[in-house]
């Protein structure tokens, strides 16, 4: 079968959950046996979101091949279990950079370089995944960031228009819009949807399928109205009501026949509706997980999206442990020696979150000391692990001035040090130690057990600083063990204190590889201990 292309755009407002809809379509097509990938095109100029503050853009998600991407790729991976790559996350900046680099090389000698056709051609090339020629895919789902009508997304829309023309029935456009409910009038309003579709049509794109986001149920009359005003078949007007959990969305979309509508538009026989047993089993578990386990996220970003993958990994691990993980943000900037007991009161465990820079780190260190000395399950991730290591140096090894080189350039007790290869780096973008690296686990350790007695695992990284091996023996002698090491570079990737209930720090980010049908073993083990 030729590869088919599904384009997902959004209208009216942002934050409608295009990423969830794209991921759900991916999941539903997979359930029918198709090979799928999902990619995101973002209209901003940054080459990647790696240099963006989480306040701007939420979490930065990292792929196996070490690319810093949009957090929607996390949804794609969690829903579908696929591993995305650098070719699944494209920005306007990257498109322009490719074209401008080519121009400087002389590839277009004599020609004027223009948005149309040069930029749009490069967008099309990437939408068609021409750099992944060997890939055998049935479906490529392309989500375009932003909202219809944004000036900056116009070249992406033009590329979609041309591709639809070129690909004929092998391309389908799904447009997601919003149907607001006006309380005073007690009415749902479809006018913004009509305008949004008109805007798309004015760019030469007729959507095939409309997904209407709504807080209230839309009756058939409403759907009919939208269908007739927007030139869309009635069966292709699907509604996406607010769900108690995002993981209900694929099933809700299947019930309304979104996947069947896509197949029909393309001209593929629809066949039987797949039962998605594993997914339903998961949803049943989710509905039945009632007992709450309170877990603290100690970090500096008071924003849901900043620790998105950690939150989802904890939620998933909770569900598989038959409990509901109730997450509480604890602002590390506000934690002091005096109030730490009160701040962490009632929490069954804490995650010390990743991050950069000095803001809020002393609070993380105080929290790490409190949970270590009170034997409360603690999971340190990346900067969180580094703070556990510093706390141990200050309070157990007796080095009061212990710190990370990132925070203190001069301390003689730089228990966290800059990695050798990072010393000569001057450019910020895309230059950290990024992506999946091997890690050898020490037999008999807690993590070795958690990973099901695997000797060698692979996890994704995003950091410049690292445990300083000069102090390794002292740590081990005093009870903090280095139980995971990267064999090629001899870098410590995991520390644990075996005598504690659960006190583990990982230099890598396990949260990037937790999915709905495959929750991550470390989160599973951590939440299990918290639930005791
Ligand atoms: N700032 C730390 C480093 O660069 C930790 C990074 C992180 O938590 N992702 O090593």
C-alpha cells in the first residue's frame, strides 16, 4: 500500500488538544494493523524547543536519537509506543536553516530564493519524510502547531494545499475546532467553527473531517448544521467532549468512527472495528484505581506542562499499581529547613525534578535531606539526582561546600562536575549530552530488580553535568551506591541508598520512555513503594 498522509490542523483557539487527537488517530490505525508515525510541524523560528523556557513551551521532550522536541511527541510515544526521531519534530527555523545553508553552498545559483516555492518545497519534502526513504509506513500523521489564520503558519498551509492536490485520495485533512458554550444563552455556538473552516478554504484547503472540541454534548442537529455549512459529510463531523482522562480519547474517537471515516475518505475498506483489548483493560484499571497515593513534585515550575512526562509516568504507574497517584507541586524555592516537614507532610513519596540553574536548588537539597533522614521514598531525576548527591556530600561526607560546577565554579568539592566533552562547547542549542545511552546495572541492586534483572538498559539523557568519579569510593563507603554506569564513558547514571525504602536518583530521564501499554519499571517500582 502507498503511504497515506493525514494532516491535522487546528482552528478558533490553541490548546484544543491536537496532539491528543493526532496520537489517538495513530493508536486507532495501529490497532487496525497499520504502521504509523506522527510528526509535528511548529511555526516558530527556534531550530528546536531545547533553548525554550518551560514557561514558554512546557516540557522539552527528548527522542532516542537525541533531539529536543515539543511535548506533543511525548503524547505520540505514550499513546502509540513508537519511537520518534529528529525527523518527527520540525520548526520553521529548521526549514529556513536548511534552505539558507543550501543557498550559501550554491545549490540554487542564479535563483531568487522565495517562500514559495523554496520554503514550501522544503516543508513538503519533510512532510513526505523524504529523509527516511527506507521507512515502510502505511500512515504519516502530520500535526501543524498554531491556529489557522496565524501569519506564521501560512507556508505550512500552502504546503498542505499542494500536497493534497498532488497526493489526491492518499491525503486527508482533519481540522480540529472549538464549539463554545454560552452559559447566559444556554447555547452551543458553531459560528467560530464555520469561520475557521472558511479561513482554511480561503487557503485552498477543504477539510475532510472536523473534530469539534466541546464541553457539552452536540446533538445531531448541530452536527448536521456544521456538516452542511462546512461541506463535510455528516459522518465526518466528530465531537470530542471533555473526558475524565486523555486516555479515554482514542476509544471515544473510535466509537464515533473517526478512524473509519479516515479510511473511507482514502478509499480503504473499513472492515471490523478492532477491539483494543489491552487499551480497554488499561482504562478499566484506571477507572477502578480509587485509593489515592499522594506524591510530591519538588521543582521550580508551577505549571502542569513543565513536568508533563513525569506526571504522566506517575499516573500510569499508579494505575498499574491499582492506585490513583495524586500529584502535588511543591515549589522548591519556598522550602526551608524550618518548613520542610510541613511542606512535605502527608506525602507518601517525592520526585525531585530536573532543571537548570540555581533557582530553587537549595530547597531541593533540603527536601532530599528530609526524605533521606525520614526514609520517605524519593526519586531524583537528572538535576534531582544531582541534588541528592550534593546533599549526601554535605551532610554525610561532611563537605559543607559541596556543589555542582553548574552552580559554583570554585568549590573544591565539585561532586557534580561538567562532563569533559562539554568543556569546549560554546553554543547552547542542541549541544548537551542528549538521547539514549547504555547503562549497566549492578546485580542485586534495587534498580536491577526493578528492571526485571536486566544487565544492560538504555535511557535518554539531557544534561551537561555529571557525577564526579573522584568521589565515588567515598560515596560507596558511606552507603550511596553507584548502581548504574555507562560502560563506554564510565559515567555514573544511577545512585541508590540500598538501606532506605526507596532512595534512587537517575542522571537519565526515565519519564521519556513510559507509555500507556508499557509503564516504566522505575516509576512502577517507585509508586509501588509509595503505595505501601
Ligand atoms: N542542569 C543539569 C545538567 O545540565 C541537569 C539537567 C536536567 O535536569 N535535565 O546536568
